[in-house]
């Protein structure tokens, strides 16, 4: 996930009005996966094979990035939530107070736009529905 | 903290400190923003507090060093499937050269780096009518522009400046995500003499190695057949969000999405560490 700092800033600004939840899913660039990104200070992570392993990696991720302290949950090893939201490798959503999808970011990494999420939050809080911006 | 520090083989601890210094030089972010913008924020968390798991504790450890320490039980610099023991798919991914064992040679730049490198060149070195074709001549002209100080080579900084100053010229093509160092991909693939700069010669060698009829061209992406390609989300905008109950990383708190209905909107940030 990118732009942890910007998302943290959104959290700080809107947390009283909007619940923020980091949903930790399968690795985008596992060392032993299809598209490893080796070198350059990026984290070395093998794709977890148990829930305990995924929870451990999530713990380290949260601790070592600007997401530290934010509410977070970990997807099950069936990747059910990731599949339901087509969320891999990363993706931003806003669920409205009515339980409906208010904003659905385009798939990451290129669609992962904190600025678009911010606009959606503002629109939701102002009472209007918001659509994902066209790529 | 409950968990004791996982026993680390002496071999991992003997990783050359020089190697760590070297990787420090490679890992600086060129976006110029404070470290919290980048994936790897600095953290003072003591090592003993980190839970055991399938990740390198030292973010600057090399991939081979990590894998060898963990799996190369007989120390012969080759990790067999038996030594690996983490599943066929994972082993096959790691054994890039398909010689039946994971070795240091398997851990070079991957397909993502090639894609990044080509995207960078296609985007930022175009200067004529057809944005879908990058000719060698365009490429050479583009390199001269990137190489602002005329040194005959360009560095991470020069490339970043060029990318900031110029719009990507291929409409509809994705751009490298913010915070990721695009130069790294070029460096991994083209910087033959390892001087952290890509010279005109090195860049042209890379171009020629991947050119057909002296040019690079973008193929129009065909729609994948039904059933293949990117899966669709279960709910579109305006539809009820799929419910879930998931637990916090420490396993202590359960969160059910539908519990927020009628109370608050929920921003969901899906992603992972890598």
C-alpha cells in the first residue's frame, strides 16, 4: 500500500465522523509469488500460509508504516473479503452510512488515490452520493 | 511482549555490514517527501517485540540471505524443494531459472521491473505524433533531455525531475505509483557497471535488447475472455457492501462491517506490506 502518510492524515482529520479500517489482504509482491519486487528497501515477505503468519506480517506492517495505531483487520486465508471487493493488490472504498458502496476506487496501484477517497468522504458527509472517478 | 525473539541462525547474523550500508544507499526515496509518505517509514520498534513470521526482520537484508538463512539446511548455497517445504507454487516462483533449486541467481529483477522500465521509457521519452511507438531516435533524444547536466548518464534524481516536469504522453497508460522509485527498475535492468547511473550506452543497450525492428510499440490490450482477467467486485457503487467479520492482527477484536450501518460511513483501506 502506498501513501500511508496521506491516508493517516485523512484518518486524523475524519476519524470522528468516519470509521477507518485497514483490511490486510494477501501480499501484493510476495517474495515467492508471481510478481516479487526484490531490492530497494522494499519489505521481504513470503506469502503467509497460515492466519497466524498473516497476522504477524500485518502487525509488522502496521508497526513500521504510518498506519500504526489505525484500526485494522486481517482477511482470512480463504481471501474471501479480498475477492468480494476485488481488492488485490490494494484498493480504497467508502461504505456509506446506509451500508451501500459510496465510493469504489479503481484497482491499485494506479487507482489507489487517497485524494479521490477524500473527495468521496467529503461528499458523503455533505449528504451526496459519489461515484468512482473514471480512470 | 509474549513471544521470545525467534532463534536466528548464526549465518544470518553474519551478513556483511557492508552489504547493509550499500543497500542503504540504494533505498533512498526520490519523491522528496517526508519518510511517512513512503512504504518504509522509519521505526524504532525493538527487534525483540516483532512477532515471528515469514518476513525479513531487517528491511535491508538481501532476498538470498533471507532465504538461505531460513532454508539452506546443508549450507550448499542451493535450496531444494525438500529444504524449502512451503508448497510447490511458491518453490516454482522462486526457482526462476527452473534448475530444480533456489539459488542466488534466481533472485534478480523480476517481470515487474521490466514493466516499470518500459513504462517509464514509453511515457517520458515520447516526442512525436505516435504515442504508441518509441523509436530509437526518439529514445536517444529523450535520454538527452533527461540527462540535464549533459554528463552522458542520468541518475535517479535527474529522472525524477524529468518525470515531474513532463506530462506522461501516452493517454490511458498507468503511471508508476507515487512514492515508488521508478529509477530503481531501470537501474536493476540497465546499470551494467553498477555506478547508480544509467548511461546513454547502457540505456541504448537495454532498448536494443527489447526492440523489434528498431522500436518499442504498445500492443493494444485485448479484452480477456469471460472468466479470465480481473475479477469484478461483488457490489458496485450504490449496492450493499458485502458484509464481513474479520479480526484484528492480535486476534482480540472482531469487526463486522454491517455493525456500522446507520451509524457511520466506513473507509476501507485494502492492502498489504509489500
